[in-house]
C-alpha cells in the first residue's frame, strides 16, 4: 500500500500570510494526487487534482506542485475562509490512501 | 445540481450487519465510478471502497476487505454499502462520493458500532 505522510499536522498563520503543506508518498504515484479542504458543516471540497490542476471554482491563491513522491499545497495571501483542515490523497493505485490531515488555524 | 443523499446509518451491535444507501441525482449516475469514504470521530478521512461504472469491478480498503460489499443499481441511481461483521472501529461517518478524486460528497451518515 502507498503510505501518504502529510506535514505539518498543525499550522498556525495570520491572514495575508502564505503557507505550505507537504505530502510525501512511500513510492511514486506519478501526479495522481489530490488536495481537499474540510470545514465544519460543509461538504469536503476538492481543491486540486493531478498534483497541480486547480478544480473549477478553486481560488487562484491555491497552488499544487510536485510529482513522483513529493507534493506541496501552497496557499498565498491567506483569507479567513481558508482556515480549515487539508488532506492529500493518492489515487494512483488501490487501495487509495489519504494523508493524515493538516489543521490550519488562525494565529 | 448534483446531490448525494446517504441513508441507513444508526446504532448497531458488534458482529451485526448494516446496509447504507446513497441516492444520487443531478448527473448521469452510470457515467461515474462511485466510492465510499469514512471518517471516524476526531480522525482523518479513510477511503473504504470504489465501484466501476457498471459494477463489474470493485475495490476495497484493507480494513474492510472481506466484510464490506459495495454495489450499485444504475436504474435507481443508487449506491450501496453492505457492512457485515461490524466492529467498534467501523464507527464513523460514511460519505458517498462521486469518483476519485472526489468532486462531490454526500452529507454523510453516522454509523455507531457498540453494544
């Protein structure tokens, strides 16, 4: 199985700052990596797929990079609505696996 | 508008069975792989199972393989998850999901396995 190691598990930042979240796969997953946002009371939201392709409706301050085993989600100029939990997921092979999540809180 | 509405959750004793349903609308159901994803209380997301367009191919997570069965009825636009030999660690909110990567999620249904 492909293990997804996501870091950090917790991140505190202020609006206007930029942050990055890392996701490392235990073996190459090509670019078959998605990023999701989880907010209380709302359906989870697909932000990025194929490692770096923004899903329709995702603000341009979000970006994804990487391929193979190392991936990064970057959020520039944080807005209040961005404070949430973020997950990566590999869909290169079954069983599909998620990272453990990163909670982004307001500093 | 795409809608995924789960039902069938609740409290069940360990070792018993439960079947979840997900009614889909707003898209051509048979055009999409479908999946179940769960989230235990205060924990992260865990992919449970996926099924191909016509149901001929199914895939399962290691923790549920041999106990859970995913199926679909394209005529009814409905996805199912038959859960047998339930354990306390299956306690979670179960989400119906359209394809992977998931572009639409249901609101979730809670399953509690406890005596």
